[in-house]
């Protein structure tokens, strides 16, 4: 059953990306997936439901990328830098991969935000984990990692649209003999403000 649902979500994603959410019908999804409308409606009550499932599946890509960073065996400062980079790049890749969904993303950011709530909670916990690790190892100097993780999360979200649109460039990180170092004003602002002097 999970395979059928995943197939329907992927077919819907491709159609949404190619012809747009508004131009895609439930019948289009049923035909393209080679499943009947009855099967489609078994899993999804409406196009809005399947749209939410598509957004959630795309957020899972971001979630898995960030979880991999959190689990890496590296210092908290390197981990935070990589987290910032991977997060911005993955969001951009997901949006660009989805063609006309990109326009919907910008036009209907609040609908996307509503679906993102669960992801946001996970991301904040990841950031807090990295910050706590950094405080414990003496890399970061913070009194309240909970508040700072919330602030960083909102800063990252605020950078998404300008980053995707190319208004803000070069969040890339450079790996050198000393490890990862920031190569942008954005990363320096978000990172050096909490690094222990």
C-alpha cells in the first residue's frame, strides 16, 4: 500500500511540476499513474491532500539531508556551517527540481508554510542539538540554546526566498586544512556571532 501511495505522490509531483497544481486534475493523476480514480481517492480525498503529500515528500529530502549532517562525526562549529550550507542548497534544489511548483511556492508561501510546521519543529531540534554540543565542547558561548535555535531557524527561513531567487549568493563553504570555513557574509553573520572568542 505504501508503494502505491508513494507512486501516486511522485506522479502528482511530476504533473504539478510540469503543468502546475491548478492545471492538474485528480483524473490526470489517476491516468498518469495507471491507477483508477477509485484507488487515488482511497489515498487522497482531494487535490489539496495530494498537494500536501507532495510538499511533505519534498520536505523529507531536506529532513534526511539535515539529519545526516547532525549525525556526522565533526566538531559542532563545522557541523553548524555544513548545516547552513546543506539547508540552503537543498531547499533551492527541491524548489528548482519542481518546475512550475516553484511559482506556486512563491505565490502560495503560506500554504507551504502550513505543511512545513512539523518539519520546522524537527529542524529547530537539530539546531539545538548542534548548539548544545558546541556549548558542551566549549566551541560556542551561549546562555540559551533553545532561544538561539529558534532565532537561527527563522533566520534560515528568511533567507530561503532571496537565496533561491539568487538575490543572495555564495553561501558555499570551502573545505581547507583547518576544516570547513565560511565563504559568505550570511554564514559569517549566523555563525561567528555565537562562536566562542
